C-alpha cells in the first residue's frame, strides 16, 4: 500500500434545490463538505443512518451525480466535472455495485449481455473474445459460466447480486463503490456475498468504498470506517479505533443501538431520542447536538472540525470527544453497573421533521 | 484470473438449484421474457383464433393481385350486362353467382368480392403505415422527453397538448381537400397513391400523442432504475441507454398500443372515406364501399352486408388480439 | 416457553413428537398444527405446514425465518387476513379461548383490533394518506367502541399518541402521515394498534424499515407497552439480534415448517438445528474476530411450490449425509432436545448435534 491516495475527496458537497413550481424554496444539504482519502487496495466503510448522505456520496464518486462543490481526484486526476469522454478511461477503473439486485439488472438482457455491457460500451475486445471474458467473470464470482444465456429472473437475489459484481469487475477496476450491496438479501445469503467481496478484494487488490447502514457488516469488510451524520463525516478512523474506542457520541450511540446476537435481553446503554433532523434545515453548529446528551452552548454556535487527536489516525468532529481507551473503560464499568438506560439517558427534546 | 476461493460455496449454490426444485423454467436454459410471453400467447385460445384470422386477412390483402388472376375479375371491371334496367344486380342476394361470389355493385356493376380484397389491402396498408409512423414518432419524442427531462420535456409535452387540443375531424375535413386542391388543381385526376398518402399523413400528425405519452411515462419510471445507472457508470451514451437499456423494457406496452392502434386507423379510414374526405371512388376501400352501399340499404342489403361484416370481423379480431397480447405480455394485469 | 413445554424432558429422541400441549390452557394464543395452502397458477403453495406454538400474555414470541419461510403467512392466518377464495387453512388457532379458524368473517373482524392487532413493516402503506393520523386512530377506536362520541375518541387517540412518545400529541393528531418521520409513523402505527387494548399484538418486521437508533427506540417502546398492558406479542423478524433483545421464546421457521422452538436462551445459546447454527454463524457481529470469514449457509431459501423432499433444509445442510437417506425421504418432526421445552426438527442424533456444534460452530466464536 503506497501513501499516494487512489481517491482524494475534498470538500465534497451536494445540495439539491427544492422547487415548488419554478421557485426554489429550499436547499437539501444532502452532503456538506466531505474530506477523505482511499488508498489503493484499501476498504473504506461509509456508514450512517438514512438521510446522512452516504448514497449521494457514492453516486457522486462514480459521477452519476454532479457535485455542487468540492473536488474528487482519482489516480491523481481531477474528475469532479469531467465530461463523458474525459471520464471514459477512468470509468474502467471506477465502478459501482448497487443495492437492489432486482432493479440493477436489465430484465430483458441475458446475463452474458449484462456482464459484457461495460466492455461493449467502452469498445473493449478482450483477448479471447467477450464471451470468454464474461464466462471467466461469472466463474470468478461463483456462478456457473454455462448460465451465460439465462435471464435475471431465473436467478435468486444472491445470485443476481453476484451478476452485478461480475459486471462491476468487467473492466478490471481499481476502486469499487459498493452501495449497500447486501442489505436487500436474506441473512443467510448476506454472508455469501460479503465473503465473496472480501475474497475478491484480497485477490484482486481492489479498493472499496463500502456504503452501508449495518455497522456489523462494515466491521467484517472494511479496514477504515467513516461515520456520517446529516451530510457530514463525524468520525473517521481505523476499524479497531472506531469500534473499540469511538470518540464521537453518535458513533457510540450507533454502536450500542445495534441488537447483537451475542447479547440477550435488553442491551445497550445509550438511547437517542427522536429522529434525524431534516437536511433541509440542519441544526446550527454541530448537527448532532439536538440528539446529543453532551451538548453545550458551544455546540449550537460553533461547528466542530474533523480533527485527529493524540496524533492518531482517528479524527472526530466533536467539541467533547470521548477520552482515550483507559478512561472509557472506567466509565463503562460505572455505567454498566446501573440499570439499562439510566447512565447517559439523553435529556434532549424530541426532534422531528 | 484463476478460480476464486469461493468457488466451492457457489457451486454448491448452483447445484442446490436442482435439488430445491425451482420451477420447471430453471431446467430450460435461457428463456427470455419474450419467449415466456409467446408461450402464454400460444396457450390463449382467443389469441390463437384471432391471430389466425388476422394472418388470413393479411395474406388475402397482400395477395390481392394474385387473387385477381385466379378469380378472373378485376376491381374496376364493370358488368353492366348483369344488371337490370334500374341498375340493380340480377339474381338473388345482390347477384351472388359462381363467378361473382359476393355479387355486384348496383349501378356500376363492379364485382364486390375483388373490390373487398383490394379494399382490405388499402385499409391494412393505411392502418399499418399510420401505426408504424405514429409509433416511431411517439417512441422517439416520448423517450427523449422522458429520459432527458428538463426544457425538452416541457416543449414536447406542450406540443403533445397542442396536438391533442386540435379537433381531428374538423382539421381532416378542412385539410384534405385543401391539400388535394393545391397539388392537383380544380380538375386534376387525383391519383390513388396521393389520397392514401394524405390519409396516412393526417393520421400520423394526430396519432402519435398517445404513444409518446405512454413511452414518456414508462421511460420516467425506468430511468432511475439501477441498471440504467450501471450503464451510465460504465460510460454509456444516450443512444445506448435509450435503445439498449430502456426500449427493450417497454416493447410490451408499445406492441399492445400498436396492435390496438391498427384497428382504430382502419375504422378512422372508413369513417373519413364515409364522410367523403378520404379516398376517391377509384381506390377500393371499406369506407367508400359502405358509403356507396347505404343508398341501397333497402333495395340491395347484400351490398352493405359484405363490406360491413368484413370490416367488423377485421377490427374485432385486431382488438381481441391486442387484448390477448396485453395479457400475455403482462400477466399480472389480467387477474 | 413455559406454557408450551411438551412433556417432561429427557425422554429418548425417537419418541413421537408431541405438539405443544401441557399448560397451553392458560396461553392467550394457541396455534396447533396450523396449515395454510394457497392455490396458484403454478401449483399449490404450502406456505405453512403444521406449525404449533402458544403465547401467554406478557410474553414475546419471536418468529425467525427468511423470505418464504411462512412466518408472515402465519401471522396473517391468525388475524384472518387472507384471501378466503385462494387459501385453505386447517388446524387450530385459539385467541383468548375462541377458535378463529372457520369463524365467520364478521366475527373475526370484531376480534381484530379489539383482541388482536397488527403492526406492519411499512407504516406508510398501512396508514391512509388522505386522512389525518389522529382521525385514523380515533376511527379505529370507535369501530370497537360504538358508544364513544367524537370527543372521547379524539381524547383517546391523543392519549395513545402521547403514550407512544409522540411529542405535542394534540397538534400531531391533525397531521397527515406524510408529515411524520419514519420513526414517528411507526409510533403512530403502534398507537393505532393499541388503541383498543388488544391482548395480542403481532408485529411483522416492525423495525426493518427503520434506522438502528430509531429501531432501538421502537423496541424499547414495545417492551414498555408490554409491561404496561400485559399483552402477548408475536415479533416476526429475520434479525436474530432483535429477537435476542426482546423475545422470551423463539420459533425458527424454514420452508413453512417450525424447525426449532424454545426459550431465547435455548435457541440462541445452545441452538440445536443446523439451520439455526447457519443463521447464527452467518450474521456478522460487533464482537469476536472481525477478520474471520463468515460461515454462510450455502444455497438459497427453497421455493414453497416445490419444497425439497424430506427435511426441507437437507440440500443446504452440511450434515445431511450423516442422517442418511432419511433426510431426503422423511420429514423430521419437532422433538424435545436437551433442555426443558426445547424442540428441534432434525434427523441428527443428539450426540451428533452436540459434536458438530462444538466442532464447527462454537469454535468460530459466534453465539457463545
């Protein structure tokens, strides 16, 4: 792994105007100033709840959406506003896997045609012919190459997702944006696809931006994790840091809200009240303050910067980040002794749209 | 690239297909949605009967000159000797004989059967040509408006609304004679090809709106689908996305609307000819024949009967087939 | 499940299976040998095939299964929400001592809402978009309380909105569903379900469409409400984590049949069926080795139209060979396994299961 990032994102922003008739009546700040890097072969998880802007970010990275401002640099070249022709050589290195295995395959095309599409669109004729390459890809993702002539409706959800993966691999990309690739699948199938992606990632040295709402899946796939809330990254760091030493209150709340099979009974100590505020009118200062139990006056006036503390890799956008590991353990012991939900019960007013 | 380490799992997955007994279609390799629709269509008795009838009509229409040779009577031949003094055909049922299967026209004494065959050809030609042209215009404008959206969509919608607001009948009544006059003058002999062309043009101008709206709606529903985005993410251009990704998914409704547009144009042609702005008497057509026959409703009902029953059977078969096609292409809508 | 223990445990495995009986008399909901069949163009679908369970008031039963396992059909059958023309239901469903199967529609309708209610996965499709949320809740109340006047019904609805944690309930009463956020809508849906104090609440994937932080709120709310109203809850979900958090008892379904049943402790801590093992080991966890591969269940969930013969799980089961040809020819019945009240439908012997579990599953470090 070199230090030169494959993907460098700076100040990436997407605002959607809300129109009533012809008048613009508001601005949805879906993504509001993201900075992150992805190095070659690295897997970055982008997690957050609905409306945090993770999907919009993914679409901007592969240029399905035009960023409002900020820059995306891929392999040293600025592709923020590149046109279709300029993008063409880069398209081959930057692909996307979609969430819905039913909507992402054209029902009127055979599997062979679907997987070959990126090759044909880019006028690539691989040695041995397109068909051989497609069959090789099908085999790579664990499908029977003989199924070349079948149609998507003849496959199950998990198999369809494999087809989508094969299509993304057709151009031998360096970076794949995977947008919730397993969340539409049955639990027993999810593991198959996660394992497949992991094997491919290791074998082909792919870099991934893995977008998911499921922190447990991300933990099994990603080396680095960025937690998003209302269009901003609130915390980014290595997997071990994020999961074991979360510094941002939101990351902590998110982690403790996940029902985990290894814990029976009413688990989790942190309960956030209310829903995520609307990105149409995000709270001033720190966007999480309306649901945060640590919020002070400064949180409403001053927006915390995403900064690394203690010179580490882990950056947090919070005025009152959690202390280092040792202190955290001490606190957990105290809180854990109390009945569920008492320790840090949020005394925050309900917020909703 | 070598086999991936997940091969074992995946092969197990594939092998388990058979064991789990997925529906029989799994066993047959590569059954496209189109093939499935074809199978359903073949199982539908209404579709088969109406389809066979349509093919029969089309073959009749296409082979009109051939039939003329075999039948031995042309569409313009007059058999005045077989009419009585009042111009009425001799014999029963409007002069039905072994030589003139459907009898003769009162007055001019032309053979009704061969005129019907040629009328069938004219009507089918006009209807199919008009349906093809309207479908092409409709698909083109609808797909562009739906996919690109924005101001282009607004303009195309505006034109559609404008076209729909124009009164078809009045404009057809006003336009057809004017155009004919402009090309041929007061006394010029209007060629039958010109009359047919004007009719098709009139239908094309007014008929594309429904297809355009249909296609636009379908494209809007599909354009956000992820398979379209996948094509875009791979660098596909407008042509690829519209023709390769979107259109194959909306052939079904287009085909249905096409199969229902044809009979509509057949009746419209008949109606226009009936009110006199359609084809001239020279060109055999259903509308013209029915128009001419009405004077003899009391005295020679057979003259009305044969063209009437043919046009009825033709349009009915088309409509039944169109409905059956809709059921076959979209099995959910029928139940 | 205290109420549904078959008979004293410890009997040999080859004893014929006994459906839930013993103290079921005091269970509020008793389902025995429920079978639901649909006639479709492609053939007969046995969506539920001989399922038995019971739920007492104050307890929560989690029904776990993948798509097509029959878990949702079971709940619809209990509520009588099926298309009577296409559906054949046999077996017994007793709600508060009343037999539901075969009851006239009109009477089932009266039971529904008053004695049993349902919470759907997608509250947006369950709430009518053109009426205010409050009006819908008030209407639901008045259906079963015809004597209540408009003001009383409104008061009741506002109280319920307040009870499920919706701020400013009087103002919210007059808003439309689209003005509510996802979590709020699910709360409103719960308020509507509870407005008539039903003794049985069926929640079909109530949190699947919600974010985790909101899911946690809703699960807490359900637990609170259960403590308050002492209702019996059936929670249908695919998420074992949710089950582990809120359920007292668990029923695992596969291919329309119950394959394992027991207390949450039994099923999640000492699972007996290879399918349950598979579910547990394929779910990524926040604990344990993040770099270890997940252990997926090979293959796909079966089609209910053409279920594999014998044990429906055998094509995906790693240990099917061990049971010999029986796995393909004989449908395993639910039999007592190990602890009190723990039932499993598997051909493997108890010793084999213990050995396989210790060797292949527990080692991976899931479900300690």
